[in-house]
């Protein structure tokens, strides 16, 4: 079949029916003029960088480029990536050609695409490629299709967000078919998504069974890259050597309850490459071979007509060792490819015992400017009760909240509970229930688990609730049961449970439901996770909590946007502690209440204000109104990127800077004084990411603007005084 197979090439929005050989003729040529466009910092202005798919002048290569990243594929005699460049700093990431993917089917490994014959693996010369050959048993390239990016998740948003638009760009899909008869009926598509305005490519693949046999899909490696090494060490094991810094990898298969992706990642494997015989490391232990696949293989049986979809590998090119710039790039990726994570409603966590308390809390939210109410853990909402009476009760309360302009949601526990021997996760070591992350937990593939999913869908469909706070499932529990309807056995239990879970997240997003979840499921539709804290710390005195909270905010926003994390403010007793640890009675602790709110809202982070009410007196009510009004006034800049100034240590000032070159208010500085005496400090404020280059105007609170000159490091020196155990802020234009 090869190049003579008919394909459909979508170019410039129109469908063109062409032969595969002639289709490449339709692509524009990437010439020197296009490649030499004037560069601007994409973190300040991403608009010039438009995803385009080109051809080479010799018509043998397909080139993905948006001015920030370039990836080049030769398509003859098979598809292989021969160039992967960071155009921001002119860094080549690739040193050798590898397969485009590798599949283990019925226990046998097969390459998808790729070429062999490279003898020197430290670097790749373009003229070598013509001498490379394809493998006899490899999946062979048939055709390709180009089309605009389509949303991975159909997100319907009802909440305030910094980004309400889905990402744009181009996707190319390479179609492969097997070269061995025993795999007849299988088709593999390897997809590359190139994004506008980001040095990002997302890679995924699908396997479709168009035959009449069942195939066991054991392992799916959807990315293999022979990358340039990070360091040159004569001795050293791969686990202690540095991994390449120039590429950040994240997939939508992560869980570990760590509240951080790098610890939650289940798919990124930096390996040694024994074919790289000219490396400096004496034992060939340099970790310079990237493979992406789940640690626990899918191990599914692909039925006729079924389509397997791999993890989605996000490959973000990093142009600096600077921690802040790296974090800004990752945060920009989330805001673009997962725009639902930028939604950030102002919510209260209500502890309720009856319906009247819900109505009272709704009224208080409406009176103070809050936007949402979440019935917290320990409240009287039960989403598993799908009787007509219960559904009608909560629909009436949801309608009441909506009539006041308040969204409503609730907490539901999945894990950390025992259901039954028939429905719980079965420990493969003992063959008995147990062995889950928290000892006992239901299996999502059990009859109860599937019923739980259906009950949640019914509850949200019937009641009109807007927010779902889900406690669990927790990290990738495997299940050895062979009687659960949602999976066959131990081998496929993790993958199938994750599929069930992700489908529910997608469904909720399509209904406009906001999702708080306990693990790193952002790329499949969850909106918020805990910012990271120790729960028992909220039993400590309020004085401790204030500093600890600022530390948590500072540490939890390097790679998460502010809207992706939630904090905690115990209005009433939580995990112990005495009167010194809580805010009730609120009117007696107004200074602490005000500052705890300002710390979170001043960082753009929502907290769970957990208790039965937001205010107890008119003075308390006005305090809450003042903070919420201030937050809404500066909401755009407070939800913009964070630059970390100084971490709270209780010894001196600490603070954050928000920046956004696209706003009139281009920056906002939040500063805190934990000391018991007034302080005056001169602080260097870095303004590069505000987009300001020569001068800036700064204003403290509602004072007058003062002009400052930026130094050669794009900084201004700001001298300010802060009252004891208090805070201040400056806006920047």
C-alpha cells in the first residue's frame, strides 16, 4: 500500500483528496525567511508563534514548527524523527533516531516507524538518514492527515476564569499498518499536536482493531527519544546522574497523592542507551534515552471494533535553568491546554446538619460577594442516595442557591472506606480484600464502583449541582478480582479503573461541573487540588498558621497556577486544637480572619473557609465584604502569574509579585511583616515579566503613584514600611 494509499489531507480548512505522495506537495516549504523571523519572548507575547506544518525543499520531510519548537520527520522509507529543536535558544535535543513508538502485543515487541543503521549515536548528521533502513517486522507508514486541533475535553464553563478558550494549533496523524500477518487487522495512528504560542508538542497514539481476532495489548511506549545528555560523567549510576533539563514531560497518567506532578508521574522513564557506545560514561549509564509508558502496563484485551488510546505525552521545551522561568512555562502550559484549571470561583466550605443551615450559608455568600458554596465533609449531603425524595430535596436547595446567584456543590467520599468483600479492591498478595493505598477501598470496576459512577451522574443531572469535591480514588489501586464487571483481572485493573474515572471527569466537565479532586488528574478535567499542607497544622495557634500558610502558598505555586490549588482556614475546630487554633467566634478574631483571607486572596488562591457561617456580626460581615470587594477589584492581576520574592520564615518580610504584561495593572506586590514591630525595608522588585522595560509606576494601597526607573536587571528598588504582624500591597502600571 505505502505511498499509494488515498488519504484525506485537511489544509487551510478545506478537505483535499490526494495521493500520499502528492499530499506533501501541498504543504508550504519551510525556507530560511520563515525560520529567521524576529524573536520575542513568548512568555511576554506568544501571538507571533503560530503552529504550521511544512515540507522540506526535497519533499522527503515533514516539519512541525511554530517558531518556538521544530520537529522534523523523514517519511521514507518509514517515518522517523530526525530533528527536535528548541528554537528559543537554538538547542538540539536529538542525538539519534529511534522508533516512533513500541508496542508489546501478545507478548512480542513491535516498533512503529523508525529507522535503523545509525552507527554513531552521539549526534546525527542529516546526510546519514538516506542510508538508514526500515525494519521488516515494524509497523509501516501508510498515510497522514493534518487538521486543526480539536479540544481533548469538551469543557463547559460557568465560573470566573482567566482563560475561557480552548487551545489552537495543528495536529498531524501518521497512520501505520503491520508488516506481519499475525497482526492483520490492527491499525496504529501516532498523533502529534503542535500548539500556537507554546514550545509544546503533545504526542499520543491509538490502536484500532479492525479485524476479527482479540489482541492482548501488553505495553504501549508512545514516545522514544534518543536525547542529548545533560552531563558528562565518567562514572555514575543513571539514578544519580542529571536528566536532560531541556524537555519537561507530563502525561495524563499521574497519581501519588503528592500534590506535585514530578512525584505523581507514572510514565516517564529515563534509561541508558547501550547503542550509544561513544558516551563518556564508562559503563554506558548516562540517562539519555527517554521512553514514556505507564509503569503498570495496560494489559488489556483489545476486542474487534475496539480502539485503545494511549496516554497523552506533553513535551514542553525548557530554555533556561532558572526555576521561576521554568515554572512560568509549565504554568502557561496548564492554562493553555487545560483552560478549565484557570477557573477560580470564590467558595465557602459549609459544615451543615440541616437544610436551613444551607439556606443561611447561601444568604451569607450572596451578601458578602462569595460565588459558591461547597457542602464539606461531615455535612448532611449524601450523593449516593438517588431516591426521588433526596434528589428533589437537593434540587430545591440548588434552585434556591441559583436564585441568589450562588453555585452549589458537595463532598463525596470514594476511597478510605470498606464496601464489601465482593466490591473492595482485592490484594494480589493475599487474594483477599485490602492492600489499597488506605488499606481498604472499593474497586471502580466493581459492581458498586460502576454504580457509584452512575449515582454521581444521576445526582448532578437531577439536582443541578455545580461543583463536585471527590475524595478518592487514590493512587492507582490494582485489583486481583476476576469477578468485577469493569475489568478482567489484575493485569488490566489499574488501566480500566482509570478509564472509568477519567470518563466521569470528562462527563462532569461537559455538564459544566467544577471538580475538586485529590490527585493529579488536571489533564483529564479536574480543576483544583490541595496546594499542599499538613492537616494537623490547622490545630496549631493562628499565629503559626498564618506563617505556615504563606509558606505553603509560596512552595505550592512554582509549578501550579494559583487557581489549581486550594488552602484551608478552619473557622471551627479541625483535627483538634483549642480556641487559639480557630476563628470562631469570628467577631473576636477579626484581625486574624482578615489576614488569613488576604494571604490567600492576595495570592489568587482559594481556601476552604470551613465552618457553619462566614460572619456573626455586622462588623464581621463588613470585614468579609471588604476583602472580597478588594479581591474582585484586582482579580485579573491576582490570578496572573506569580513571581516568588521571599519565602516566609518569621524573621523578616516575605511576599509575592503577580505579573501580567497584557493588563493595565501589570503587577501587584503583596508584602507581609510577621514581626511584632514596624519594619522599613528596601526591596528589589523584578519587573521583567510585567513587560515594562524602562520605567514603572507603583502605588501603595489607595495612595498616589510614584515613578521608578528599572535597572539593567529590570528591577526597581522599593522602600516601604509595614505595620507589625500586618501586610501591604502595591499595584504597578
